C-alpha cells in the first residue's frame, strides 16, 4: 500500500517562503513519479509541479515557474516543494501524489495512483 503524508503548510505573508514535504512509507519513493497539486476554495484542483522517477525530468506550472522548486530527499524517502516569493493566489490545500512505478512526470491527475491528505498553505497579510 502506497502511503504519503504531506507537511509544511502554514500561514505566510506575501513574498514569504515555505517548504512542503511529502514523505512515503512502505515503498521507495525514488522509483515513482511524484506530483504536487493544489486546490483553492471554489476552484478545481490543479497541477503545480512533478518530478519523474530517479532524477528524471521535472515540470512546473507556468504560474509557479521561477518561484517553486521540486526535489527529492533520498535519505528521507521524501519529495519537497520549495516555494518562494509566495503570492495570495498560491493559497490552497496542497497534495502530493505518486504515479506508476518507474514512470515519467505527468500533470494529469489520472496518472497518479495514491494521494496524501494534503497540507494547507495560506498566503495573506
């Protein structure tokens, strides 16, 4: 069973930074593509960033390019999302998800087989 737990969400002022973490248990996360998605109140969930298995290609949504960085922490069996220059429109619940084993990065929710419970990010002064 693929289990994921997100952490790191918080209330932050515009221009601030946060690091979200997605920790896996029971399997080696590096063998899977991992995606970060977010959902703002009243809006559909959208893809933010994804990373392919074992150091493969990375993708970012246009809205976060240059501000967010996704990377793996092999020792902690985790994937992190470093978020800088945060804007109010970055507010939402952030979810990580894992795709198929040895799969490439994908922005499509349907390509992911397991999801965490999410962590709340609020950007507000």
